[in-house]
């Protein structure tokens, strides 16, 4: 069976859910678009909770051409509501959510699902003449000058001011209205679609409290991402998007200077462990083993550098309000082999299971109230160094290992040299290491060009610090 893709199909499914499961699912309206289309969301909760529920927000359809996320979010609501109505659990592939867990989710969580955030854009994708690769909203309604909603949020929105000129070139954002990927709009938060999502994140929409958990569902990278999208993650609390002292000086992710890394609030620290848990949920739902697994990555390093994104905005609330913590994630569901932006009816179930798997394990985790799973940031992989140097006992490899284990976490120099080192490794990674290991001559070049200068610079910095 085809999955709902057009606005009419999506709206029909949404209304059917709210009608059929009216005791658990409620439909609410946000501000309508420039094109006069309704924007609606579903609230899913059961009964009267004895204590405040945990507000969770899932959003889909920000990017018009990504056809699967709205359908998968609505069918997730359907799964939960049906499991409740039949007092059963949910089994998808290897993943089982017990009937008791479904009840726990409905009792503890205040789930809000905005499945179709950008109806004007989606309608344009299917209208005549239409444009199947249209990504933005339709403001203005005619022509090709729409805004990329996921660059319009009020977080480092003016990327040319935020970064230095060379880093700004690497950012996937644009000030040219006709650009399909990344046109940022006239000002931060200028678009109704953006304002609607902000109203849900910040709890100003009807019947909604400020979100503690936020997941924005996109396609098709096959990865669960965690913020920041705008920079490498760091621990220096003076390095944040509002500190004007860094304007036009931030180095982005692509550069190797390593001066700047966006402060990541420690209270939201288990992001990687939670993203990994969600990825495992996807893999279990699709009974995956071996290759092709969904993984977990930091956005800026694992996808590309981007400003004004929904997840960065959500996370930034944790810094602006000391009493608030927002855990934010972006799922990129499906891969090019699952149909990319437009999965066919036969490709869609795999994509849908990825969304269901990751979000169901997340909901179960939130409802369970157990401690968050903690996984460290990607380790400086000594296997990479070994591949490059061809010798695990080489003094540079030993030096890098000592840097990782003793120096990076504790010293000022460590905080300065950590990011470039992590980047060298991030650019290579395990597949490159395996590939390099079989090419000793090329490994020698990588070593001379990338590793030795970095290692020497680090040695010099440590000498200056007397270590
Ligand atoms: Zn997208």
C-alpha cells in the first residue's frame, strides 16, 4: 500500500487518528501559513497524570521534498494508540516494546507530534508544475525564493558574522533567496513555520509545556545526529553563539586552527549515549546486523556545518534558561538505497521502521526514568594513528595516546589542541584507517602532511605549559 505523501493524504490520516483514538490523541492548530494552509499537531497522552508529564516534541516535514518523515511520525502515533486500545505491546523486527511500556509512555510522557511542519512546501512538491526537489517553504508564494526553515531559527542565524570568512564558506547556509539549500530568510525566526516550531519548543502553543526532548526527523543520511550543528562541541563556557568577542573569528569545523568549539552544556551531556541507543532501536526494528547499520554522530562533524537549525535552537534553550534542559536530536532516516528523499511504497517500510525503532526506544527511555546511557565522544582512535605510522609503538602514536588519556581532559593547552586532533581523526575514521593500512606509501604522505605538523604543534604547546 502507498504511504501518505500528499497534504490531503497526510491530513486525512491525522484527522482519522484524532477521531478514532479520541481518548488518547488530540489534534491542535498552530498559525496557518502564508499560503493559507493549516498547520496542526497531535498531542498523545492518556488520562490525568498524578504528576507533570515529561514534554516530548517530534517534528517532521520541515523539508518539503523529504517524503517519508511525516507519514512515519503519524504511523508511530497510530502504533502507540492501537497498542493502548488493544492492551498489547509493539513488536517490530527484533524490537519489542511491552504493553506495560506502552502504558508507561502514555502515562509519563506528554507527546506532541508536528508531522507536517511545512505544508506549503509539500503542496508545491506535488502541485502543477511542482518541483519534486523543492526543500524550502513558499514565502513568497510565487517564484523560487522560499526560505529553508532549518536555517531560519534564531541561533547563529547570520553565519557571515558568526564565523571567519573562510569558515563561513564551508557553512551550508546562504543569503541568496533563490538557493534551494540553506536560504536563511530576512531575519532570524522570520517564517511562520519556524515560529510554529518555536511555539512548541518553548511551550507557548495551546496546551503545551516547554519541551524537554526534541527530535527533528529528516531524510536520508541513515544516522541519528546530536548537536551542535554549528560547531565542534566544546567545554569552555565563554565560547557560545552570543559571545560577540568571537564574532568573525570562529573557525568552523572544516578548518584546523582549533581555536573555537561551541560550549555544550554538561547537563545535556549524555547526548551521544542517547543517540546511540536510538540508532540501536532503528537497527533492531529492521533486524540489521553487519553492514548498513544506522549510527550516531555529532551534526557538524558527521553531516555538515549549519546555522539556524531546529536542534541547535532547542539545545540553546538549555543555556539561556538555567532551569531548563532540552535534549535535542535529528534523525536522518533512510539511505540513498532506500529511495533517498522519495522512497517508493516498497522502500518505505524500511525507512518507517528506522523512525519507529529510534523514537520508540527513546520514548521508553524517557518514560522509564532510568539514568541516561552515557557513551563518550568518539575516542581519538589510536588505530588510525597506527595505520598512519604503521607501528603502534611509534613515539608519535604513544604521544597521541598520552594526549588523549592524560593531557586533553585536564589542561588549557589540551583544550586548545584537542579539537584539531579530533578533527584529523574525524576526517579519517576507521574505514580510512583500514584502507590506509594497505597503502604504506600513501600513509607516509598523510603522516607528513596531516599528522606530524599537528603532533609537533602539540608538543610545542605542551612545552610552553611546562608539561
Ligand atoms: Zn532535511
